[in-house]
C-alpha cells in the first residue's frame, strides 16, 4: 500500500505549483517524509500539512487541498478493507472457534 500511494502521490501532487515551491525550499523534509512513508506507513505523508510545532517544514501549501486529501482518504479506506477487516474477521473466527476459558480469552 505504501509504494502504491507514493506512486499516486508523485503522479498527482507533484504537479501542484504550491507544493513544488515548498519542495524546492525544504528538499530534505520532502525526502525524509517520503522515505518514512514508503518504509512504514503512507499515512505519514500527512506530516506535509500538519504544521507540527509550527515549523515551516511541516506547513506545505497546496493549490487545491483535495488533490492531496482525496488520494490519501481513498488509500486509507482501501487499506482498512484490505488489511484491517480481514484481521478483525480472523480474530472473530478465532474467538468463536475457541472454547471458553482457554488462554486465548485471558489475553
């Protein structure tokens, strides 16, 4: 999911003029956020506009915020359906299949 989102991100958001300006001013922040997003979670790209402690590094401008928010929201929903929903279903099946009083219920 992380790599797919980064590819969509590079295709759609890198064309934004305001984002390109921010990227030219803070190239190290851009590279660090993208590296962490690829390695750990695509949701870390929200650091671009988080205004973390008021630092300009995390105060990226967009010409249209929907060009950024729409892909991250769609990817978050797909991530929930593909990753979290199966985990919850398997956990529920495990609870139903286990007998009451087993070690599984004590955790």
